[in-house]
């Protein structure tokens, strides 16, 4: 199968369950499997936009299959792959937003041609770190796999220490739990330290005593506590850190904010009624409310569509690469 044939097959079958097996079965018969993979990936890169699912899934599948068959990569071909990877990496800086699956594809490509040493290790750590938030691992089935194939696993302890020093306790907890390092870095003290940081930030925000500052502080505290609670739940840390006090505080904050919102709404309605009586005009009230609800509903639909597209793309990549990760 040549470049055009492989590209045509992937285009037609990239959502199918047998694509990886077909690629794996056909690659060894190619005159130069490593060159074929590079040519196909480059062609997809040139023809498709970065957010295109086909471009991302095909790169992961091809790179994974290349690693699996342990194809020979000549020095000249490796130089070509380095040049392409540098161009690919450079495109990230030109984009206002780089899709996580695009980064995942890029890292897979580096691993397949053993190019990780051609890039700064800290730079690669920052790219892999995109998949680690303050409460979860975005692609948990590949959490240690990426670090292993890129030779970065030995960097994890240093990364965790760096996060702790920067007071990014929750991200440190995520790495600790993902890599089963609880014995070396106990997560419970870090969770307590995070809560202390949140409380300190609240106190700083309310110093001037204004209503706006208090509202901002309450919003910040509520959002931060929910992230801590999610982290505890996702990594099953309840036995060491009871979520009950956090849940109680979250309910208290929500109740307080709801009361303030209702009070502000009543005050606004009263002012509008007073102004309308003075001007002798009717208030649009209900119509405006439904308009606002309609706009909010449209925004939520748009956000849901983007979320569903991301989840579908991640499922496609996971389906086509999980089998490969188990054998490398």
C-alpha cells in the first residue's frame, strides 16, 4: 500500500474498529514502513486543519503501528522527521488555541521516530501537562503511557516538587495519584495546604469591605472548593480527607449568593418600576427575561456541541491507540 492508498483507506475507515489492525497488518509489507508513515502523516498535515478528527486519529494510529512493528528508521529519514516535527511544533505558537488531541498526536509522532531528545524535556513536560488539570487527567488511559514512551517518567518527582513550591497543590495531587506516588508525596497535607491558600486569598480580597469585593471572594471560594471536592472524588481520597465540611461550606456559599441575587433582583425591579412610572412607559420585564433565557440556552447548546465533539474525538483516539499502548 502506497501513500495515496494508505491515506484513502484511513479516510474511509478511520471511525471503524478494525483500522488499527489493518494498518498494522499492511505496514510490514511496505518497502520502507517508516517513510510511508511519515509521508502519510505529512500529507494529512498539509491537507487538513489541526482540529480535524481524521488528522489526529490517523497520526496516532500510524505512529502507534510504527512503534509496534519496530520499523527501521534511517538517519536521513530521521532528519526529515525532525524537520517536520519542528515545523509542526512551531505551528502551535501561531494558533490562538491548540486542541489537546493535536498535542497528543504530535507527542505520539515524536515517540514513534524517537525524537524526544531533539526537544527540551521541560518543553515536552509542559505539553504533556495539558492533560493534567487541578482535578483530573483528561485522557486517563494514557496518563503514564505518554511519559513512558517519551522517556519523561523519571521527571515526575521533580515536577511534583516544583508544583508544590509554586503552591499548585491540586495539580501536584493529580500527578501523585496518577502515578501512584502517594507514599512519597502524601496528598492529604497538600489538600489542607490548598484550603489554607484559598482562605488566605479570600481574606485578601475582602480587605476593602466593599460589596463587590465580598461577592468576588465568595465566587472565587465557591469555584475553588468545588475543584478541591472534584479532585477528592476523582482520586477516591475520601478516606484520608472527608469531603463533608467542604460540601457544607459549598451549600452555605450557594445559599448566601442566592439570597444576594434575589435581593438584588428585587431592588432592580423596584427601580425599574419607579422609573417607568415617572416616564409613563411599560416595562418589557417578562419579554426581556425570556430573551435572556433564550440567549443563555443558545450559548449552552453551543458549549455542549463543542464538548461532545471533543469527547467523540478523544474516544476515537483512545479506541485506536489504547491497544497499541498496552504493547509498548
